[in-house]
């Protein structure tokens, strides 16, 4: 691996060589296996994602921080180590300098992963769901750092929209304000992560990885430096049933209010409630969402590399 000074970016040898020779590369996050999934499923999903990417002829670049070193292209041993590390920290973009100075290890959020991917020259990134505007943000100003970060990076990011525990219409408004182009993959229904249709629409749909690559190339030619967001809904047959989803979400929100849960504690509380009250089905959907986004992201990376 190439190493650098304190806080400097480490790029795995395979990723560096692929970028230098025009082989497509797909960035993958690490919070899904440091904080998002229980053991041992977390490691299984992380390694499966890398295998899916390789099977498509694309090099995976799983991104995380190891002993203070931001790393693009974690080794299998590093992925395994982080997946078992009880002290692994959840790291957003603002946390990276502190992690570097203190020698912390952790999983990178969408914002941190996207930033590090862009720094390394990786153009496509697949994640599960984006952060967004939280409910009652008019009073709390609670908005994910994912949004302004992606507004400043010329990436292609594949997600299943934002989790339905967030305020989806406000999130879509913020995406418009931040000039983040949103396209639905073979749909104009904006997905709500656990469900294929959140009840809100996006203006444009795209039908293939090649068409997505065409949009990205046009964006770059225009000199627009914001992320192209590809909303890829989970297969309707594998989504959380809409009636179950709506019932559990309503009860989760009511319980959070009753217990006075607020701020950064809200999201983990709601997600844990969803998992418990659906008997783990929400977790299964989470994995299906991620796998679908990884496969689509790999195809987009290959299509973009073919245009270079």
C-alpha cells in the first residue's frame, strides 16, 4: 500500500494500479459492517460485496480508517479486523482529522467515504441509503452531512434513497437546493430504502448503466462538480410490506417522542425499533438493498471506464 504523512490518504495497491490503468473501480463504505449489521453477518456481507464487484470485472475499494490511516481499498484482513473491533468509531468527514491524530480505527459514513473516494480518484460509490433531512428539522436543524458533502464532489452515488425514518419530501427539497441531480433507476418513484416507493417522485428516470454514464459524462463536460445520485429501489418482492412498514414506523416515532429521544440518538433508536418489531425483516431488506446497489454500481463503473 502507498502510505503518507499523518492524516494522509492510503490507497491499496490493487486500487492504485487499477486507477492508473483505467480498470473500473467501485467505492464501498465501511459503516455497514462496523455499525450497521450484527456479527457475523456484517463480515459476510462486506466480503460478499467485494466478490460481487470482482465478478463484474471491477475492482472493489472498500474505504475505512485503520489506526488513524484513511484507507481506500481495505485488505480482506483489515475488513475482518474492523468488523470485529468493538472500539471502531463511526466516522463522518469532520471526524477524520481527529481519527488521524488519535490513531483511531473506524467505519466511514457516506460523507467520509465519498470524500476519500474522490480524493483517490474513484468516481462511483455504492451505499445502502443516504443521510438526509430529519423529521422536525425546522426546529432542530438536523440534517446529514452527506448532503452538503455530496454537493461538492463529482461522483456517481448509488443508493436506495433515504431511510423512511427521515423526512423524505424535505430531503428532496434540499437535494434540489444543493443542485444534486437525482435520477431513478427504471422508475420515477423515489424509494424509501425499506420500500420501493416512498410516495414521492423524482423527475427523471434512467434505464441502463450506460445511460447513467452518459449523464455523468455530460455533467463533467458542463463543469458541474456535484454528485449524480442514482436512486435504485429494492425489488418490490423483497421490500418490507408497506402496511407493516407504515405501522412499525408510526409506532417507532410515537415511542421515540414518548421517551424523549432526540438528536443523534434518534436514528439508532428508530432503526433498532424497526428491526425488533419486524422480527429482523428490516435487516434482511437492508442487506438486499445493499447487494442491489453494489451490483448496479459495478455496472456503472464499468460503463464509465469504457468511455475514458
